[in-house]
C-alpha cells in the first residue's frame, strides 16, 4: 500500500506530545543545573544533602560502628560537615545546653553528646578563611573572615577591646576596666605585686574578654591561661586563640575548673562578674583551691567600691578576712589580696561556717568534680612551692619540684623525662616540622605527663597547652610547678575550644588515651576539628598503632609521612608527621 503523506496539521498529536515532553525535560534539566551551580540555593541544597548523609550515617549505632570500621581499614573517607557546623563545639552546643538547668549556670558548662549523637564529619573553614596572621603580628590584628563576629567590636570599640579595620580586626589592648590599655593597667598592678623579676609565672584570667590582660603579661614572662564561657555572638576565646594567646572555653558554675590545686601565682578578674560570695562563698573557695600559698588574687570592677553594691563588697571583704587573706590595697575599683603562706588563722570561727575539707578530699581532683564549700588545707610541703619560695622563672622550669616525688622514683623520672624530650624535640626540628618558625604559635601536647615536651620548646616563640589525661596519674601540678600551663582532659570527649585554634598537635602513645573505651577515628576527627588548616600533627606510638593512624589520616584529608624514632632511641616507636590541608566546601 502506498504511504500517505498527511499535512503537517494532521499528524498524530500523541507523537508531538511526546517530543514536547522530552524537549521540556531537557530545558528543565539545564535550568536546574544552572540554579544549583550558580545560585545560593545550590549551596543550601548541597549542605542539606551533606547534613542528611552525615546524620543518617551516624545516628544508628550499628551503622556508625560499620562506618568507623570502614574508615579505620582505609576503605572509606570522612565526609565534610555542612557549613552550619563551621564553629561547632560538641560539648558547648547552645541548642542542646539551653534545655538544661540554669541554676549556678549549669547549662553553660561542658555537656558532651554521646558518641552516637556526635557528628562524624570534618568541620569546614568559614567563607573567606585565610591562614592565620603569624605571631607576633597576630597580637595586634587578625583576619576578620577567620572569626567573623562583630558584636564585641560594635559594643566595646570605644573601650579599646577591638575594632574592625578593613580585612582585619585590630586589638588596641584595652578593656572595660582599663580603657587606656592593658599595659598601663599592669604597670599600676606592678606598684603592689611583683609583676617583674620572675616571682610570678602562672596566672589565670577569669572571664577574660579577648585576653589582652594575658597578652601583655607575656612580656613579663608571666604565662596566663584565660577562660570564658562560650558566647556564639562574641566568641571571646576564639578571638584570644586566633591572636595566639593561651585560652580555653570554661564556665565557673557547678564544677571545679580542670586545674590542679595550689598551681597559680596570680588569679585575676576584671569585670568578670563572678559572684564570689554567692552559693555559700563557693567561687571564692575555688579561687583559694587554685592559688598557691602566697599567691595574689586581683578583682577589678564590681563589686569593689561599686555604687549600689555595698553589701556584695562588704561580703567579699568578709570572706577574704575569714580565709586570712592579707589585704594589699584597694585602689579605686581594684582590690588585691595575698593568700597566706601557711594556715595562719584558719580554721577559725567565721560567720560563713567555712571548715576545712576532710582528709579524703583530694583538692587535685578536678575533672567533672563538683565544687566544694570547704577549704583545702595547705599541705605541710607548701613551703616548697609557695610564691616567694618556689624558684623564680626560668629556674623553676628545670628544677624537680617536690610534687614529682609523689610518684615512685619521681625525681629520677622527672630528670630522665626532661633529657628525653630535649633529644626528641631536637630530632623533630631536624624533620622540618616548622617548630621555632612563625608558622607555629599555639601548640598542644595531648599526653603531657611532666610537661617535658613543652619544656624543650621554652626558647621558641610558642605556648603549649599541656593536657594531662584525667584517667592517668595526676601530674598536672608538676607541670604548673615548672611554670607551664595545662588542663585535665579525657580524650574520649571533645576538647573545650573552637575549631581551628591550634597550629601544632603532639601526642605520644595515642592508643593509651582511648584504649578499650572509645574509637581512634573519633579522636582523630576531633584533632582535625581543633587543628588550623596547614597545621601539623606529630603522633608517636608502636608501628601497629601508627599503621592504623596512617590509614585514618588519609580518610580525613591529612597528608602524612612516617619516620623512625630518633637515632639514639632504644624504642621501636614510629613517628607520624601529618599536615592538614586547607580545603573548602565545593559550591
């Protein structure tokens, strides 16, 4: 049969309907592609997809365990977190903690998620992030985009805290109680207490703002650990660490601070608004626990001679008298006390009913340890580490302190540990790890013991956070007696700091930090969170552990090289040196 050619208008309408649908689908696909690639909606959907993937892969314990096993075997990589997690601190999550009790600011303390509730992903840098300004320039300025929070600059700029200046935040060095600058404020304190000369070395700045007080004490060789609670709008501690100043996120609420007893030469509060006499004088008692015999307590601001706070000021003075503190001076709104070097008048009858703690209470227990309302008795050996008796800095760095003798053969162990770390650090520097260069300022030793690693770096322009594992021997007091600083920590939990706050992480015997309790992958993901881009990690352990670490390092985007231990070492340890890449979320 001959083919009949129908006119154009009389062809099968179904055929054209199908062609139209195909054409429409193609145009729609192209349109969606352009929307996803070239608009913010694409970024949003990508982030949502990453978040869904991360949460779905970790919320089910069985699925999470399977993922951890795949990562540790080198068969799976860790995904990036959504951008919303850019400043994520697992144990200081305001959304979760706000549901907790507000009594004594309990909700602002550490409250860590269970492992199955934790994000198992890599925290991205903020948009526009740059490698941090190098020390010492960072003392005066940091990149705005690295900590893009303007609240302090807007509210406190007139007091000299910090100001926005183009691409930078700049830090004139002021504070609410010292708008003329920390330098002049410190000079005024120096009229009453021995700021210069090495008598004072370890200090604590409570409610530190952007840590300018601690920053300018550095020129006096006073090493100050600053702390403040998390503030998602102000990010005080993030500013301090970005500047290269020692700081942690902490809250004086219901628990002791994670520091040893009798370890601080100076405790300072400048308008920190801590109610020292509230809750049965609990917070003053905590200061007393931390101060060395003969140490100094400085309060600047409310309630010291402050309008409408007469009762609070009277109570503060009364507690100090009850604890036998010597009043050095009241200068305007600043008061300075000195803690007694011995039990000169306490225990005594006092209007507050304060008594000595029982013999069973160890004042050095401070990891999730509730605050006490009793006074820690000054030990009989206090004369060996009280201010004025303990060697001045830097002599105290190398002299074995009396607290080392509390361990079996402690003095010999201390001296051997000091020599060992001098050799090891010398070898590290031969590996070109950037130690001693402007690229390294904020350092953490995750398993510090006596602080030998930090002591070997004492001539470098760095500060070291010495983390002593909470489940190991309580050697942190020795660290402070040497004139170094640190905290207790359990590495089965995240550390209380913002992301991207350390240039260099060091850990000896990493497996001992978590053995039979938690997972190595989680620990290394946490290390990645707190490490700055282009930062360095050094891990030393047995060859078997280093093999595991090396596989995980690849899964979290680290570039790693394994070295033998130093030539004169009798150990079979291997040393992994890794670098964190600067990567960004794809659009």
